């Protein structure tokens, strides 16, 4: 179909009933081996399949049913995370052999456990020579059998780049690198290659014919002595090495966010899907893998098509997806998955422990202390614009070129200039409140949600840019709703949808979250820093929806991507309950540390961010806090940046931190303040943990999180975990009663003990936590009723968790929970329960978990 072809208009969907029905067998329980609880392990050369096998008995005793593994396919050498896969058809040799994987399966099976695997369909690692698909593309260009595997624009409007791949790999401009001899021919293992600094690249067949593939060093050295002859060789290649700063603005392959070392795949092509999934499919068929976690589903051109293919390939597997849901956004009901990886749950359960009554004072403190009066939504829009114009310049250029071509074919739009078209579509992207839309990825219907958000974004764009023709936004809105169809039109829409998720992630999670510091506990992946707390009623409503639609979705409170560990957030939540005391403390600390400032640096927003971080994560080493704060200010991009570092600012920040840590008065005050929060923070953490383990969904524990988890963002949260200590502590925990477990709370024993007790009960009462296990909110009465969340699952188990506990100190007055009829037993204290008196229920342990006898 041509770009100007007249096509039918997409209509808004009236109902998703039929679409949901096709996927309901996945969401409602017709799966093999839905996990009882998962435990996330981060594999790398220091933690291998053998280490995981040795851990199986411990995890089984803890109550875990499935190990949840980071990617296991071959990644770039030395990868610490595994998301830079360079060979989909090989197990990562740094993690072990296929026999090691089989042995892990056998050990897990002995303990009636399974394995959930993280898979990466969106991109591949291309930074080194190990990716044979990418290397073949570089050598053969469009003639490579793998040319269609990667999302490359071979038809650049720039004649220098047409038919070639842009490689932004040079540390300086091309001509400078050429003149100083940094670009040269060299033989490596008998193969002629082009050496660009430390990067080795295969050369084209034409080059081999021209130069010869012999090991004659004389021929090669003669060529290397002449920049002109080397330039001739470079121009014969199917790639263009460029200075990384300029190269990123003309990059012509899709990448993962702004990482040029991760190239986007055309996974929508059946052959690419088959070859990238073949090995994992074999593991699933052998039973070595039992379920899947799909990474970055929003980066795919057609997520629904991919997930349908995946479901057809593995009909009964438990599949969850990494999907960031915006406020009020639901998961596409037609997707054949069990749910998300749990960021939606994480933010809701955290909100339960934040006191909304503290918001006004928090906002005033933030304004007064930092001078920043900007709303979070305003900052996100600013950062989106900054990201689009900077980090995503190449992607912006590509979409604008497509839009220019579309406009040229429509007489109503032909007069729009390139600048107007670029400003028009980017303004609509800035106004999107969600990560992306899904028009054209499912049926021929436009979902009501997509219809609404696109219309609202276009309307906001018209208001924001009144100098642009209003017809321009009509044109863009029609395109994005598939009311103008054609090959190029459809390509524009799908690329727009792929890109807006990356724009949102970079602008919000990776930038605005480090700029808007009013209350950093709210600055979490999938969260809304403008939403201050969640009521109990709203939490119950969320749980009921979750039980009805996605009962097997994942319940997470910490992941490898969270900005702060679960227990850091639990401690910080207490500040919302004491805003006046917190404000006084911040001002006192600022006076104590004012002499550590270098001129006006660091700014007071960063200082306030630092104080919240110290409270949440203390104790932590000097190096950890310095490294983390350096990361935070570079992410904020206000005074320094990863790509344009300002050493003077960073040194001023380091000096301020070190001066504060050397200030005995400040340190004594900090330790005293944190100590005053400790027990309430632990109660909050236990309450959060109990809710995570018993609310609708599959609870996931992040490695090491069975003890107090005071980690910050990666790489801090990927530090080695002392698993031997945890094994020893679990053996002790199994001998303790509730009183003794609580007495040993400083070590984290109380959290470990609670997880073990609850997961054991969850195993015995599995039906209560299944898709059929009804969720019922319980009524709480009395003076402290607002400080309790209580619910029943399947009619036979009851969760009772305190919230907003600052100052309660176990004094519950006459507060009671109305229990369902029957005889109840506290599974934690082994006491029979005759009524729901909170003073009785929490006398020996801060939370209560009841079972009906």
C-alpha cells in the first residue's frame, strides 16, 4: 500500500470483553506451575549456575517455589547484568555450561522448585566482536543475511550514510583520529580488520579483494602510513565510524534508550523471533525453564503480536512482562500474559504507608529550603523536551523525515515545514501521560484509552504551541489514531509509539526523579511523585481489581531497577508522619554543614536529596554515598552530566559530603535521628512484607531482601549478597517463636522469620491465594482504625498490618478488626484468636496473620 492510499478509519473500541475472554485462560489460572513465590538472582561471572544450585535447599526451606533468573544467554564479556545479549543461541559461558543448567534444574526439581527466566527480545549487545549477526552486517551491509534482523535505516537522506551503518565509536572527530593514526588496518588472529582505537571491525569483501587477506604486514603498514589510503579503505566499508558526540545525532539504527552498544531487533519478523527464542524454547520444552519474564515490552514494534507468538510457542508457561503503567493505566486486557513484574504493586503498597496529611508541610519545606516551586508534571515536560532535543536527536530526525514524506503526499499538509512538523509531533509526545500507546498493534479497533490519551495530548499541544497551525495537530492526531493509513504512515505511528516509552523513561525515571526531590520515596519506577500516599480504601480497590483481572501478576517491592530498596522506602515513609520534626531537623543540619559548601555548591536541592538519602540508607560507607550522589547529580543533568561532566561541581559535592561525614555534631545528630526511627521503620517494613506476601499476585523477593535491604539504585543494589549468613540465620529462625524473632530484629531476623512463616502457610493454603481465592477487605473500628489495613483471602486466611505507625508504640486503644465468622488462629504466635483486638494481635509480633481452623 502506498503512503497516499486511502484507507479505512480505525474506530474506538466499545468493549474489551471479547478480547479479554481470549486471554482470560492466562490471567485466571489455566497455567502450569504458577509460582507460589519467586526469588530474583542476578547472575554474572561471580555468581554462576553452580552457586545457584548450592542455594536451592535454602530457598526451598524459605518457602520459595521458583528461582527467578536474570538473563542467562551469552552476554558481552564481563557483563554484570546480562541484558546485553550478543548470542541468543548460546548459554553465557561465564555462568556455566548447559550441563550446569541441567544440574541446576535437577537440584531445583528435587526440592519441587522451578526456574523463571528473564528474556530480552528488544535488543542485542553489539559493543564487542562477539555478536556474529552484527559483525556479518558490518562486513556485508545490506547483503548480509542478518541485515533484516536489526532495525537499521539503510536509506538515509545523507548521501554519505546511505547504505551504511553509523558507528559512533570514535573518541574525537574522524579527521583527527585519522591524522594521528588511530584508524588503521591490522590483522587479528589472521583476519584483516579495521582498528578504530580499541574497537576492531571486520572489513568488507571488497576490501579483502583490494588489499588481500594475507598476513603481509608490509602491505598493511604501507597503507597505514597514508591517511588518504586509510580513508579510501574506510569509505569501502558498510559502516561509517564517527565521533561519538556527532555520531549519536545521525545514528541510523534503533537502540535501547540512549545506549549505542545495544541495537534494536526487528523481533516482529517471524524469522528473528524464531532464531532469538530457539534455545530458550528448548529449555522450556525440556522443563529446565518453567516461566518467563519479558524485558522492556514497550520497546517492541508490536508487543501484542510478540506476546501472542510467545504464548503459542509456550502455551502453558507463566509469563509476566516488564511494563510500566502510568497513573490510572491498566494492562492491555488482550495480552496473553499473567501480568506485570510488579512496579504498579510496588508503588501502591508504598503509598499505603505514606501519610497524605503530611503533604502540605512537605511541600512548604521543599519550596522554602530549595526555592524550587515547579510542579512535578512541569519538570517532566521540561525534561522530555530536553531529552528529545538532546539524547534522542537521531530518533527525532528519523521520525521527522518520515513525517515530512507523509505530509508531502497529502495536499492539506504539504505546506508544513520540517521545523513545524518536528515541533508538532514532539509536542504531542511531550504531552502523553503514559509511556506509550498501542494503536495498530492488536485488532482494528483503537482502544478507548489510546483514543483518549492521544486526543488529550494533541489538545494540550495545541494550547502549548499556539503559534503553530492547529491543522498541524489535527493531522498528527489523525495519523496516531490510524485514520490516515499507508506503509509510511503506519511506520511513523509504530516508531512514534516505540520512542515515547523511551522518552518517558529517560525524562522521568532517569532525570526528573533526580530533580524533583520533595519526597524521594515517591520517586520510584512506575510511580508518580505528585501523588502523596494511598488510602486504605483505594488500596483495597486496587487489590480487588488485581484479583479479578490479574491474580497471577508479580508482587515486587525491590528489583534490580528500583531506585531504593524496600526498607529504605519503609524508613523514609515515616517522615511523612512527622513533617514538622523533619523540617526542623533539615534546617538544623543545613546550619551544621553550611561551612562545607564551596561557594553556592552544592545547590540546596542536592543537599536536601542527600539528607533524605542518608536517613533512608544509613548506615552506609563513605564511598557508597559519594558514588551514589555522583550518579544522582549526573542523572539530574542540572549541574553536571554523564556526557558533559563538570569536575568543579562534582568536587564541591564530594567535599560537602566528606565534610558532613567528618562533622561530629552532624553525625551524632544523624545517628540519633535515624535511631529514633528504627523500630517504627522495622514495623513498617514487616507490614509491607506481609502485605506483599499475601495480597493478590505472586510475591517476588529480590536477592538478599529477606533481611533488611538498605540498598540504593544500581549498581549499589547489585553488590554481592552474604547468602551463607542467610542460610545460618534461617536455621536459627526455624527454632524461634514470635517474641524471640522480634527481639532479634536488628539483624533482620524478624523479617526472615516472617517470610518463612507466611510462605509456609501460603503453601498449605494455596487455594486461598489462587485465582479463585476471593479478596475481602475487613472492617477496622476504634481510635486507631486508620492505622490498620486488614483483608481476607479465600475466606480462610487474614492479613492484619499496621500502617502510619509513628508514635503508636503498640498503644492501640480500643482498635479492633472485625473478623469473619469462625475459629481463628494466629499463624505467627500460635495463639487462638477470639476477637480482633489489635492490642492482643500484635502483643508478641507487630503484624498478624490468621488462619481459620
